[in-house]
């Protein structure tokens, strides 16, 4: 018998696609995009389209695994044995050293709201140590909160009102594929699309112009644009009424000559004028701010100066205008039952270093869910050292990751096709539920079921009691209930968050202390630059096939490094070399691309450390200027022949 079931992708991606799964005799045989969903529009990305390879992979973990004290191997055990062990060890460590000796680490492997219930459990069990900062968007989050008091965007389809769309550090072909039909529609309506990026990628084909800025030179380019706007008198005459620090912003732009700013950005005056024209004359203009730029030590300043350009040109609060970095995906939901109390925190980008340094008490136990810190976080080998030296490491996952290799106990969890959850999106304002397309394998549990089983052993059953459906109902914000939106409403079809504004800041009032835009008024840390001994800057990027380690299937052979032919150290296209940083080395297959800048070295994101494909093994742990994000793209490297 053949049936079709709709669910929602819960992976770390802005699109949160609505999936139509075909099920035959209890097995999923096909995945397709939901043609009725306004954003998904009937197609899925390559990664989700091929997720059945993971769903039915022989490598999938389908039973609890406990590391044997005798053989040192992870061996199958029952759920009772697994949860009894976890409960006993967690209580023992808490009683001996206090709850702060337990570190609960939850990352973005699933974006479902049910993770908040797991947060609640560890808060009530402890509260225990948790993470702070954000490896992906910490700088951008902090930047927009500083500038506007909130981070959100105008409606997804408001872009149709724009005359100019600037993709600043954004590659929608890979990172936001469901933005592509809208961008093409905007072009048919007469809008121009500009792309600014240090990397030449597939999205160039979509755009009317491409500007290859120096890595990290985006701040300098924006300052050059600001000087041109000032010289041509293209600031909004009313900007003084809704912007703080406008004179200081002007002074900052004029602190260097146009030639100096352009030199630092490595961009021509003609290109900078094209951007100034788009923002100042060809309005309304929207900047779609990419996430990768924030992963630099001046990352927050880059996002802040883009916010400022949009503000001073009058492109805020109008249809077709804005600085869009993020959609407020949790804004419709209520997770206030989690109070956010913690005795101390571990900075996520400094994961390994912080764990090793903590004393009085030391971190003795680590619980990992929805993440693979060994591959995800910089300085992988220090992360390995930190985890491998802990007394207890418990990992919840459905894949055998590098982090699972270090676990004492592995608890198998559900996949995105078995998820029962509530979801927003950070690329649009539509709300959704995920529901199990098929039941999970017999010995697999959801994170909710795992903590409920643990809570029953620890006298905390009442804290996390309730079915997934009951928790979904609880987390729907009261305002949604007043508007007649229920779990059943979300199950019946796509629903746009009615609490989200069609045009953000239409009243030109902002959630800052003064109610005005807080313009950047000081220069950030200097951009990272290649050194004579390490002349390239490493960037590990999402690809159509691999967004992160949760998508990366086991692979054979060396990973591919893409460089300009002049930067290939004499290695032929297809030849092998060694990529080196000050903390690590990696053997690679070298691919030539004459369209790339000569100062970048490009790898695919998400490779496994055990396969020698993990770029983060080369990346030093360092922080962005705000938000405690990871400065992942500032690592200088060199390529040598083998």
C-alpha cells in the first residue's frame, strides 16, 4: 500500500522545507518538496532529496551503545541498562562535585522546539553548565541586536518590492535554494541583483554584477560606499530623526580616504559606486546579509556597517528595503518555562580550551545532543583532548560521528523523518510541525523520550511529563492561540506567523534603549591577512551535497582543495599536496579554479576528522568581535607539494 505523509525538515537550514514522503509497506521510498507550501514550491535541496541514503544507512546507530571497560569497544545494551548507567553516573558526579561539573551541550543539529524540554530537564537536574556564544551566527546576532534591538526581517515576499537586491556574502544556490525562484521573479520585475563575495560560486550566474572583495574586506568596502554616499549627498534627510551616532558614523567613513578604503577591500571605485548607486538612487534596496562574513574577527562590525548603510540611505521600514540577516524563528513560540539559569558557561568556539581549563570543580561529564563538536568546532584536536579526558561523555545521535568515537555511552535518536516537533524558520516566517513519516527503529528514541526515561530514574518525571503533542500545544504562544492557531492548524497546511511584521520597522521605531538605530561609530579589529609563510586564508564552505558533518557520508580518498592556479604551489590540477596551518596539516587533492581570488583556499565543510577531511583540524579557536562567535574564516594556511 502506498501513502503520502507531509513533514518538515528540521536541519540547520533557513528554508525549513515542507516534505512529501511516499511510504510503501512501512518504508519510505521517495522524498519530494511540497507543491502547496509557499516557500518549498515543490522542490527540495540535493541534501534532503538524498536523505534516504542516511535514513536507511547501514552505518545508522539503532541501539544504545556502552563502552566496555574490558575491551574499550562500544557494545550494544538495552535502554534500561543505558539509562540506569546514565542516571547513576550523573547523580554520582553531581553529588561529588556539584551540578556545574556536568556540561550539557546542545547545538543546531535539529532546530525543533522540543530541544527546550531537554534544556528544562538539565536546568532542573542542576542547573548544570551550558554553552554560550554561537559558532555560526554569534557575531551577526549580536550585531543586529546592538543596531536594532531585535533581529528579524520583513516578509519573505516583500523582496518583490525591491529595485536593488545586494547579496552580500551570500550564496543562495547552496545556502538558501528556495530564495532562487523569488530572486528570479524580482529580476523579471526589473530588480538588479548584485553579489559581493571573496569566493566565485554558482550564484554568480544569477547576478547582474559580481564584486570579488578581499576576505574580510567587507567593512572597508562598506566604508568606501559610505564615503561615496556622503559625497553624493545620498543619505536620507530624515536619518537624523531615527539614527543615533550619525555624525560619528560619517566621521568614521571620512577617517580614511576613498582610495585607502578601496585598497583595503581590494575593490575598484567603479564597483563601489555601483553599490552606492543601488543603495542611494535605485531604491528600495535590500541587503541580504550572508552568515559566513560573521565568522571573522571583525564579523560583527561587517554586519553592523551593512545595517548602517541600509539605515542612512532610508532603506529601513519601507517595502522592498532592509538588512535581512535572520528571521525570528522562535518568535511565535513560548519556551519561557526554561529560565536560563546556569552556574557557569562554556564558550562554544572555545569548547576544548574552556573544558580543559575549568577548575573548582573541573568538568567531569559532558552530554552532547544535536551536535558533533569534534568536527563542528575549531581546533578539533583540542576538542578531542577535552572529551577524551572526561570521566563521562554521553552522546545522542543517529550517526557514527567523530564525537561518538569518544563517547562512553551513545543513545540513538530519531532522524528528521521520525521527528515529532514544532518548527519555525530563519529564512522566512512560516510555521510548521514535523511528524513521524514512519516509526523509528525499535530501539531508537527521541530526545524527549530519552530525558523522560532519565527523569523517571531521578525523581523528575513531573518536570518533563507529556507527549510530544502536549508539549507542542504548550509551546504555541498564547497570542497564537488567541488568533485561532493550534497544532491542528499547523498540521493542516502552511501558516505564516501572524505576529511577524510584513514590513519591519515601518514606524521607524526600534527596540534599542533610545528607540533609534544604533549606528556603528568605531573601527573594528583589523582584518586577518595572509602572511608570507602562510599566504592563503582557509574557508570551509557548505556545498550542495554537504552542509555540515550531519550530511557528510563516509568518503574515501583525500578531500579536494580549490585554489587559483597561481596559488597551487606548482601542484598540477588533480595533484596532491599538503595543506598546513600553525596547528595542523591535511593531505589534499588540489583543484585549479582561475575564477577564484589568489588569497583563498577552499574546502568543503563538514568532513570527518577520522577520515582526514575535517577543515577545523587546521583552524585555531578564536572569537569574533561581538557575540562570541567563531572566527572560522581567518585561518592562514599554506599549500606545499608532497
